[in-house]
C-alpha cells in the first residue's frame, strides 16, 4: 500500500476516562477474561457456552474449521434457542421477572413477565405448527417493534424454522426480493404501525409484494396494531389474534443441532442484490449472550436495559431479542421515533422505567446535540449506569456530550464495533476494566482476534492505518450467504484467504487501540444502516427519465453520511422539467423502490459522469464535489474536463 493509499486517521484524542473504583468493585467482567481467552481461546468459548446456555445434548467438539471458510461451532451439541431465552428462566424461578416493558408511540403500554412471554411464544409455536411450519422453513417477519414481533421470532426459532426479519421501512419491491430469495412460505406482518404521530401501512406493502401471486408464500398472518383498513385475500390472510385465541400455552421445545439455521438477515451488497446473511444457533447464541452480559455489565436481577434498535437490523436480533432474553434481562422496547410526541420522549421513557443500561446510535446522539442539552436535562436520568453506541464510529465530541449530558459525567461508555456478518460485538471497551478514549472502539473482546493490515497483508502496527480483518473463527460468525457459497467466499475471504476482511478501515493508536474509519468500499453508512451505492443507483436508473446514475455518501452532521446522487437524464427528458422537479421525483422514486432511509439528500442533474478508461465511475471524485473539497487526482479519467463541467454546473 503506497503512502497515497494509506488509510490514516487525522484524529488525535488525548482525553482518558478510567473506570471508577466503585464501578470496578461490582463489575461483571474482569481482566482475567482476557487472560483466560489468551491461554486457551477455544476452551474459553466452550466454558462460556456451557455456563451461559442450556444444552439438551452437551457438545464435545468446540470448533470444526476443517473446511474454511465454513465454520461449525459446538456442532455435535443440541439445544433450543427459544428454550434458552424463555422456558429455563421460568423453570429456574424467574417467571415473575419482567422480560419486556413495551411503550407504544401513542402512549399505550404493556409489560410481559418471562412466564407470560413464554406462554405467548408456546401458543404462537402451536399456531405456526398448525399452519404446517416446520424445521428449515423460512418465514418473513415485517412488523413494527411490538411484543408480537419478538413473540413471532421466538416461535419460529422454537420450531427450528428460519426467520428473516425485514425492516418495516423497506418498500414492497425490497420485501418481494427478500421473499423470493429466501423462498419463504409465510409472512407475519401487521396492519400498520405508529410512527411520527400517524399510522404507516404494512399489510398494504405485503399485498403489493405478493400481488402477482407467483411467490412461495402460502399464508400471511396479520397482527392488529394500527387499526387501519386492509385488503384481505381469503384463504391466504389470517388475523393473528383470531388464530391465537384457541391455542394452548403448552408446547415442548425440541432440541436441534447447534448448526441448525436460526435466521437470514439481508444486508446491502455492492452488486445491487442484497445478501442473505445466514446465522445458526449454538455459536450465535453463545456470543450474543456473552457480549450482552459482559459489554453492558448486566446484573439481570436489578438492571433495566434498553437498546433502541429495530428488530429489522442485526442489533435488534442480538441485543433486543436473543442476547438479553438468553441472559434473563428486563428490557424496554419502544415502537416510535425519539421526537414523537415531543423531543424528550426517549428521556421520558428512561425516567419512567428507571433504565440503567442504554444502547443507541451516534446518529441519534448527534440529533439530540443539535436540539440542545436543555431537553434531556428536564428529566431524571440518574438511573443510568452504562451507555453504549452502535452502528458507526462516534466522533469524540458526541461521545463527550453523551457522557456528560446523558451519563451525568460518570457513566462509562462502550463504543461497540461489529456487523450483521459478525453476529455479535467484536471490539469494545469493557466497563470496569477499560480506560476509555472518546471516539475509539478500543480493543477486541476476549476470544476475538483482530488485526489491521495493508492491502498486501502486512501488519500496520501502532500508529498505522489499514484494513480491519478478523484472523480467527468466532462463534457468532456468519455461516454463509443464503444460497450462494461462492459469493460468500468472494465477498469476505478472497482478499486475504484465511482471514475475514470486514470491509472497514481502521487506525491503531500508540496503545494498539482500534479507531474505526468507516467502510472502504462503496457501501454507505446512513444513520448506522449500510446501504449499497449500486442498489440506489439501480433504483434511479429504473426511473423512465434516468439514463445513468452515480451515488456517493457525503458527510452529514446528523446521519453520519447522506446519499448524494448524480444523474444523467435521457435526451427526451432534458429541459422538460426543472432540476427541482427532477430532484423531487427521483427522491420519492428511491423511497418507493427501496425505502425512505435510502432517499437521496441531494440529486444533481449532470451531462456526464467521471469515468476511468475501463468504464468505472470515479465515485471518489464525486464525493469530493459533494462535500465541497478540492477534487483529487483525475489522471485516470477518460475526459478530465468532465469534473470541471460538473463543478461549474453545480455552482
């Protein structure tokens, strides 16, 4: 890697926050975890799995890495994921503990104990069985964040079937692509959900996704939530509450192999086709439970935990559903947005439920910074004792604001790095152990092996920047891309062969602590959500007006990155509409095709795009333009005047 290509960090952050003696005294994790993992990594993970989970049939083999990159963890053991999250807590006397405090956006509330949640999941499992669902079948879950969404996930898992949760903000087209790829036999949805003071329809999108009838879906279960009118297909559509009514709360959770698939979660890919990331059961649940317990210093008897993620994302899988429930935690789930019905809603909820552990995205923190500290200061946040961030690197000033304003200048912050593909947290401080640095994810967790390399595979060492890789298999690692083993190998393992390339750049400081620099490919990070430029470009080009499109991520104070699009119109449309009209149409079109989260902040109409001689669009140069920087090296362009023409046209 040449000097000009070297990934580096201009950030120099000297502030340090050692753990307080009082926190250290009661902390779950200690430095001995690193020593245990360093002495025997596989033995360490075996111990964690045996201590944290119930195995119906104990495993004897920890890791099978005989066919890399396809790992098997605890493969000869048998367990049931749903049993681990529910039944065992009831059987061990924790049935009266609250599992979920649900807060609806309109203000309605429900609290479910572990005994009540277990009963509901058993009934749902009986319902799904009566509809013919069994081991290995795929179910799409497309719902708001309500208790029934979690009940549905756990019921599917209980049967050894595979769920694929689709974020409720995705369009009918995106939903259909995921249904088709997974060949799902069932969709579980709701009539609608509450967001920003109104009801958004979900059943309508499902109907649109299935409207030609040429799908694998046989049944659609619909939860009543929004109260909005819905169309109905007799024989296919069923009301959840009507079908659940006759079901009994008696269901045996049968054990399945540790490598039985648990879920497929689709994430953006650079080819434009979303990737179905496949996770299995035993290894995934082991690392989700271990990280949730130790990274958040969970004391399940006294803590109230709240992760603000939607279950449509991996954070919602690992740190709203499986990790917390496996650990017997009490948690809050909230249906709506942080600014509805007023900008202090999140802080009001923390005060109401006396939340002790709070896990959210830097995007949200920056939004609250813009609104001003006087809003959270109206509420009693003194119950908080651990704060976490997820989804993207957090800048030091947002970190400091989070600690001072939300954490009362005492609360430790865990800045976590991981991915859909990794399944669970890989790099993070441990509260009570780590002296934290604002903006740094810091160190790999015990049992996790991380390195930062040059493009030719050399270690960069302290004060160096490069490509972040994972050097050893880990329990919660993805087991492949659904239906496409070659794409799995090509996407994650082709660059370094025996090491997983995460797609992110990183910098090591003088202490070898990790500072994440964002993605090095063309996948943008919008509000902590990874979206492919190719996916958005494909949507833009599908519009009748568009001849060609290029999309880049530009820095944004609130969302981290924002989508900026450059489009060339077909000749017959040139001059027929104003640039403002074109922009409005294309922004709405992308929202319709993919979802509102992919909506471009800005659409520039241009005559040409900068391309190399091989025809590759030089997005790096477009990013310079979008961010108002001096344009970099243009020597590889076919026509260097294109950049000047674009720049002049945007002034």
